[in-house]
């Protein structure tokens, strides 16, 4: 969602849209992002509400935001405050929450409402897609220690001849290749097995973080809340399978369904 040009003293920050038959309650609602007013529900239409808060232009105008995006601590503080509000409404029974992207800012409550009204059919489709569900994530990494052991076993400690040295080098290459194939297969099997028991699943694009080893798999799953226990049991089984292959699988959740609110939130 595009940010509008801001020209007044205060702007409007939107955290999420909530599908609820009544006004979402605010008891214990988190403070939200730094410098913002208390989050408040605003009626959009029918049973749809959006959660908004006033924010000062000095902190959230276009130039301030562009400068802040270069500061990881600033972005982190915004992300923590944003997520706390979204999760608060996600935990309310009888509601379905459509999270907004970080730093969704409008010039006023009225302009926010106008924009969201234009998108209401997309919002309603997203509500139908994720209603009664929660998002869970898995990441699978190759265990370098396991690979090192396999490679050491494949090689010889002190080859005495040229042919023995070449054979040792080939054995090391074969062990490395076999390890990569085995762990990649375990990650793919984990994804396919878990996707089969969820409403939707998707593999997230690979991120190249400098100095970090990329995961073999980074995936999100849309899990009906009633199937949480079954999904977690299946995830434990797949984690054990990955470990046997030399990989480590981590499970996180439940989260708001960030990865499934767009039209591409399908099994891929």
C-alpha cells in the first residue's frame, strides 16, 4: 500500500484491519510504535474495522521515514511496536486480522478510510482465506558440524601416493555432494509433508544476509487453529527426519498471517 504525501501536523498510522461483528475491545492494548497515540478501531464498513493511531509528522513524515530506514535500531523499534498491536488483535477470539505492511501511513483518518474502502473486496477475500487460521514457519539449515564429520571420514589423513591422494579428494567431494543432496531432500520432504495438512503454504524468497548461511528452506504455513496440535506433532516428526539427515529444523509461531493475505498466498 503506497504512502501518501503528508502535509498536516499529524498523520495516521494503520496497523491492521480487523473483521469483527462488534467494535474490537482495547483493554490492555499495547502502546504501538514510538511516538504514536493510542491505537483505536475505526469503522471501515459492515464488520470491518481498521486499527489506527495518530503519529507526528516530525517523526513519520516522508523525509523522517526515509532517514529512519537507514537506522536498523529505528526500524526494529517500529517493527516491535507494530507487531505488538497486530498480535494483540490476532489473539482476540471471533476476529480475523489482516496485518498492514510496516509503515503504512496516511495524511489523515479520512484518507486511510478512503483508500481501504477502495480495497475492501481484496480485504474481504483475504479475510475469507485466513479466517480461523494462524501462520507457522519453519526454517531448515544444514548442520556444518555433521558435514565436517562426514567429510573427514571420507578422506584419508595422510595419503602416501599420488593415486591415494586423488582417491581421497574424490571421496571428499562425493561426501560433500551426498550431504548436500541428503539435507536438501530432507528439507523438501518436510515442506511437502507439512503443506499437505495445511490450508496453504509457501516458500519465502531466499535472503542473502552478509556473513550468514542461507537456510535450505524458509517456509510459511497457514494452519487452521483447530489443527494446531496435529501440525506441531507433524513438525516434530519432520524435525527428527531432518536431524537424521544432518539438518536442523526450527519451528516458529503462531503468527499473524502476513504471508497469506495477498492473492499469491497459495501452496507454492
